[in-house]
C-alpha cells in the first residue's frame, strides 16, 4: 500500500511519540511505500520518501498546529491508500493518540459552575478553541477511521472525553539490543567513572518526568552512587544549578541527548523514572530490553505500569514526588542482589513480548481495514 505518515517532527530524539512513529515506519517500510510528511526530520529511516511541510512560524504553537493540519491535508488528500496521523488533524483514516486529550485536561472532574467556567475559558481563547476543534475532528466517527491509543491508561482518558469513540490499543514495542557491551565498555564510551554504582534518568522533560525527585533521593543515598542524566540540552543549565546548590556536583553527569541511548542503559545499574505523567514510558521498556532493573511510577501516573507488578518486573512508586520512597526502593535494588537479578530476568521477558514487529503487524491489519472502506 501507499501510506502517508503525518508527524510534525519525525526524529528519534524528538520524544516518545516521535520515537514511536519512527520505529513503526522502520518496521513497515519494507512492506509498503511509505511517505513521511513533517516539518522537521533527520530522515532516520532509509527507503522512505520524505516531504517537508511548510512552517510559517514555530510559535504560537497553536497557529503552527492549525497550519500544519491544513497543509498536510492538502498534500495527502489524494494518491494514498491510507493516511496515518500522529498529530491533531481532521484527516487520516488511522489516528494514533500519544498524549492526554485536551478535553480531558480541561473538563475532567468538573461539574456545575466549574464546568461552565471551563467552557467560557475555551470559548474566549483562540488557542484552546483550535486545539479542542482539531481534537474533536480526529475522534469523529467516519467510515474506515481507526483511532489508536498508545496505552490502556490513555485509552480510558480518551473515552472519558469522547464517549462514543471506538479506540484500539497498540502499545509501543522495543528492539532488543544488537550490540552487547560490558558495563565497563559502556561507561568508557560515555566517559563516566568505572567505579561505584550509576543510576540512569532518561527524559526530554526533566521536571515532568521527575528529575527533582531523583535528586532528592540521591542526597539520601551513599556518596559512591552517581546519576547519569540523558535528555534535552536546553534544560541542563537550570538543573546543573540545582545540582550545585544541593552539593551533588561530583555525583551527577548530564550527557545531553544521545542518538543511541543503548550505551547508557548498559552502563547503568538502575533506571529511575518517577514520572508525574506518562501515557506509556518507552524508556522503561528499553531499559528492560537491556537487562536493567527499573524503579518507575505506579499505574496512577504511568501507562506501562498498568502491565507491571510491583516486585515482579519492576519496583513501583506510590508517589513520584516522594524522594524518601524512591531512595528506599533504589536502596533495595542496590542491597538485594537476588531482587535485582529477578527484576532483570522478568524485565527481559516482558520486553521480549513487546516487539515493534508485533506492533507493526497490528497496524498493518488496521491499514487494511481502513483502506477497504
């Protein structure tokens, strides 16, 4: 089939949603004629045709979102068997939702006068009106339309906002590592100390994914425990200042964004992910695939945790803002080798059951359903 994929930023470094789209295209490209329509891309997948969508301005973001929807619709309105959108657009037989719906964020739990005030806020804001309208258009029932959520947690939030929607769940997959490095080799490649234990934190939004909690926990743990932080460069100066004020300068290394995070997984002893809000958390799945034990926020905060059992595949946090609880769970992994080994083994089993090939096959089925209407 000839398939159009719509994603404003088509690059692995963009974030979880972008990495999801890239990995999926990588799996599907050998079987289909894939055309990617984006404003920014480093063209990460060979054998794919790339098309640049005009960008008048990056900010305000809502204007760019509206223009992107318009221009991508114009470029893909004919000539494709399936249009697959990862963005808020009214077009696309297949719509993959990666983030909490705007309607859910605005109206969830509001009743009476609070609901009226929320609607007044929307009706007097061109920005919110645009987001709500675009989102409503992508959830609107049309013949052949397939709406997909990246996790059960996200599907439930979508159904609260759009009760008549029919939504499938296709969770992210993972590629098992091809190159297996020893821990010392991985640390040498990254230029970090060979001695002591290392925690790993991977995120593009340091605050929302819980780096403040990790730093708080680090102050309660032994001095030979270090932290490697992988992610967005522009947040590093703010957090470097926090690290310095907390007296953690010698124990924290900011590695910036990495094209391949695999060496960081293989260099570390524990992945910490006390996220405040995550529709899935691909970083957890990737860490498991590399044999790394994980401490992650519980199912009230993180999509993947709905499929995990505390003490079986990972250690789950009741409160991602509680540095003492995080420190206690990290301490257990460092001091109980049997528990750490158990989480590694069961985490590997969990990751092995979530391949990108399997996710791509589910999308292939949806493509055929969509194109037959």
